[in-house]
C-alpha cells in the first residue's frame, strides 16, 4: 500500500508539472539583408523573473525549437560572434500554450551580421571586435570631415550667390565712367606665348585692331617659343609695325619662370602706366580698352578684370560643360566676391594692371603655377582694389580635347594648392583685412582641395557600406551624413544664377539646367583623381614645368586637326580612372541587387564620370595613333 501511494503521488506530481510547461516553443530566423535562413545562430530564451536561460541553435533552414519550457514571461534573444545581439520578442507562456507556442513562420525574425570580413579582427580585452570597431570610427571621422568641408564650401558659395543676386539690380543702375581719348593714359598690351603656331597670328591681329589712341598704345609679344612659332610671330609683328603701330617682339632663349618669368623680364621695356594681358587664344573686342580704362580714374583701383566668353562653346558636350563651370566662376564667384567686398583674383588674362600695383605687390613671382592668383592676393593685401566687369566679355577658345582640359585643370589645381601654402599665413596675419575677407580668401585659395575631399569621400564610401552592415551602433552617424545632400542643392542654386542659356524663368529652362548641372557634376567627379594628384603635388612642393593648354583654333566640328602640342598617351592616372569606373559600377549594381539603394546614385555618378573621362581619353589616343 505505501508503494502504491508513493507511485500515485509521483504520477500526480508529474502530471502537475506537465500541466505547467509548454512542450514546444518554435520559430524561424532569417538574415535581414539577404532574407535567407541563417543556421547555427544562438537563440536564447530567458525568463524575465528568474533569469533562467535556455539556449539552442538554428537549423540549416533557420528553425529553432525549445522543449518543455515552464510557464512565465520570457525574452527571446538572438546573436553570437557573427550576428549582432538582438531581442526578437517578449512574450508570456500560459496554460493555453501547453502544447506549443509557434511564432508566425510567415513573418520570421530577421537579424543582421555583426561584422563583415573586412573588419572581423578578433577581440581585445573582452571587447568583441575592438580593432575593427576602432578602424570603423576612424573612417567615419575622416568621412565626416570631408562631408563637413564640402558642406562649408557650399555654404560660402551660397553666400556669394545671395550677394550676387542682391547686387544685380544695384549694378544695373551703376553709372559707368566715360572714356576720354584726350586724358586716357598709355597702355601696354602683353601677349605671352610659347609655341602657339595655330593662334599666334590671330591674337596679334586682334589686338592690333584695338580702338585706342596710337600714341598711347604699345604691344609686346613675349615669345618663349622654340619651334616655328617664333618665325610666324616675327613675320606678323613686322607686318603690324609697318602699319605704324608700336609693337615689339620680345623673344627669350630660355623659359626661366615660364609665363611669370616672361612677364617679369619684359617689365623694364613697358612704356605704359597700365598693362593689359591676353593669352593667345583670346579674341577681345576692338573697344575693350575704351570700356575698361575709364575705371582707373579711381586711383585705388589696381586691376580691372573682365569676364571670359567662349567662342567655341557649342563645339561639343565637353566645351559646353566647361562653359557651364566657368560661367559659375565669372558670374557668381567673381561677381559675388565683388558685391561683398571680398578679395577677387586676376584670371591670368583679359584684364589690365596698374604698373604701380604690380611693383607695390612685389612683382611677378614664379614659385607657383598660378602666378596670377599669387600676385592678386599680394596686391590686395597691400591695399589695392580690384574691379570686376561682368558685362565686358573677352571671348576665348575652350579646350576641345580631354587631354588639353586635363593639362589646364592640373595647372590650376596644383597652382591653387601652391598659392594656399604660400599665402595662408600672410592672409591670416595681414593688417586691415576684415574677418570675412580672410574666411572667403582662405576658402578661395583652398578650393582646389575640394577634389581631394571628393575623391576621399568616394573611396571611403566603399568601407562605409561595410560599416553600415557591420555596426548597428554607428548607423546613426552614417544616416546623419545624408543631410549634407543640401550641399548639392546650394551648388545648384549657385550655378542656376549663372546659367546663361536660359531664355526666361520657364519650367523648360529649369529642366535643361538640371540636366546640364548633373552632367557637369558627373564629369567633375570623373576628373577628381587627376585633379587630386595635382593638388597633392602642390601641397608636397613637387615642382613641375608650366604645361600650357594646347590651342587648336577650332570653332566648329570639322575644324579639328592633329595638334602637335596636344600630347596623348596612356598614363597611370588613366588606368586608375578605368579601375575606379569598374569598382563603382560593380558596387552600385551589387548594392542595388542587395536592396540597399542609399549610395547607389552616388556610386553610379562616379562610375559614369570616371567612365566618361576614361573612354574619352582612350578614344583620343586611338584617334591620334591612326
């Protein structure tokens, strides 16, 4: 009898316990990105009251099962060394779940990989993936600095846009000084040239047609040529001299200092109180001096700079995009800085200098590739004022080949960096310079570095994608960076104001502008590798010769001939552009298929930009080798 009672008691207790458990708790887990089943992931069931835990792993189909779990309130958690820890659900097991508790299989739980292969470097003092997390933070910091500097640059450009727009009506009411041939001073026009056989005659003839008192007019052709150009120039100068014009052919045997050296070497032969400078591809109008010289009635004016026009703007999409970018500089940057009273720059050509201004600033120096920017800042720091005349246009020829454009961009970007290194301390410490003039001046000198930030940003965007997949705690900072899309909006407004092809403020004009803006942006991105190399060379003090932009003397399709100055060869930079095209194209396609569209537009623009520059270059090389 006692044995029977004990057996009955055991059966009673067992049935009681069975009545207080859920025989089966099950569900399924998938990868958040791929939506595929994840296997061998640790799933934990933890009682919120007793803290007792039950642990299983998912099967190859992603399913998990817990057996004989007591009633109570539980947290369901997932995560291990590969997948980030995550609370999947909070639920309660009761009498009604005694047979099973099944989570909705049609809506499985999703979890994310903790780290990718790029960052899975192990633990440090108990901190999981310490080094990979540290590197991710460093990458994000550099990425954020680049975003901020681009954003800051766009803010300054926006401020110039606003200043330009506000000043436009005021400028229309401006009373322009009147030209008086009796009192106008003597002017010397300098034409620096080096191997310009295609355009040398054209520019000399154009300048000889200037409508200015002949007794107050001198032309200097500063010729450093080493080929037949010097004979072409000599013949043309002799022809012009026979008409009674005061013109000299100043030929140097060596190119010491390049363009700046030629300008400086000729100073002791300058007869005029004022010096006009034109590059060989310009075609200024006959009344250029009549319209510009009256501004020098103000004794504080040291330079009058005019706007560049484009005689071959419609030659190709490449020339149209160059014109689009240059219009932004000459309308908004030069116009906005003038309206705000900030420093502007002489653009190397199509402007006139007061001779005394050059002397006060220390003369032409040739320790940078942008001698015009260098002298401009030295002169304005000294106290001279610059006058910018947007309504006076000096037409010029735009580079028609990618190689010629790259040469021009390389010189401008490297020279800008060299000027920043040379001038930033002087600008910061100079007396009588306003705070905002210093800010805009430093930004102006530093703006070639924008390409360095763009390239860095684009390269870092690749590991940023891995960080996004790997560290959920850092995703906030990545998402925060999206607000810097406003930089693009600010720049759009900047270029919209300078858009010269619009016939009115119509919707059609806006659509045309948006298309052109993004074309310009894409090609600018494609040039960021070659321009960044130039900027780095400038900052490192790597010296190189003055590679002038080849001139073609072409105005329309069909005029282009082989140009012996336009050297075309495949370089390591060209190869790099091709590689970057493939990298960003693959990344964009891969992320699009992956369902992560955040950076796909950016990477597509980079792929198209690098691809356009790369294939444009390859096509030119093939054509030149025929």
